[in-house]
């Protein structure tokens, strides 16, 4: 009887011990896709020579004319279901140190086989307070839940009506990917 009790106790102890071992979930890592502002281009072709790509970004050197500029968001990996990024960003800077400047930008995602309803747009207008301004979008700006992956974000771009004396420094997109099991 004593041997049976001891064996049963050992089995119960082992079973409880195995039940308490955590499962092996896939590890994740955070990453960013970053494009220099010089990757942007005029959205509406013009001969306006005040707007140009430079080594430090895409600049509107005009003193009086705004121009529409479109910036691609690069997808460094193939997204599943067209969703990849949880945040999109664009960084702008005034060239003259001005702080009383407003800028309107529209982020667009989708428009591929994963978003049959077509592209989804989100427009925001911001006013510079510091010399550098970061504009951000998350899933809630496209009808999703903040913190979730943005639907259709594997194909994304940001278009701004770039005011005079403003430069687009760069765009960024944040994503998390699995690195193991």
C-alpha cells in the first residue's frame, strides 16, 4: 500500500509540475521601416523649382506657395492579410524656425487584394509648436482599435500639403514581428 501511495504521490507531483511549465510562445521584436524624406515626390507635377528632394529631406523652399507631396511607406517584409504596421509617422521641420505653421497630411492604407473596399484615408491637420513636428496615425484612425495592426498597411503612403519653408525629414512605420517559437 505504501509503495502505491508513494508512486501515486510521485505521479501527481510530476503532473502538477508539468502543468506549471509555461508554454513556449513565439518571441517578438519591435522594428521600424524608415524612409528619408528625399524618397518623397510631388503629388501634382509642377515646374515649381522651390520644392525639391535634398540629402536632409524633401523641402519646400518657396516663400509663398504650398505643394502636395506624397511619401511612400516601405514594407520590409511581406505582410499577411495586408496588415503590417501598428503606427505610421511623418516628421516635418520648419526651415526658417517658424512655429505658427499648420500642415495637413493624409495617410492612406490598402487598395489591394486585402482591402476589397478600397483604400482607407485619414486626414489630420497639425500646427507646429516646436521646430520639429511628428504626425502619427494608428489603427483607430482607420476604423480599427488603437494598438492593433492597421488593416491594409502593407501598402501605405502619406500625402501632405507642404507649406512654404517646411521640410519632410522622414517617414517611419512601426511593426512587431515573430522571431521564434
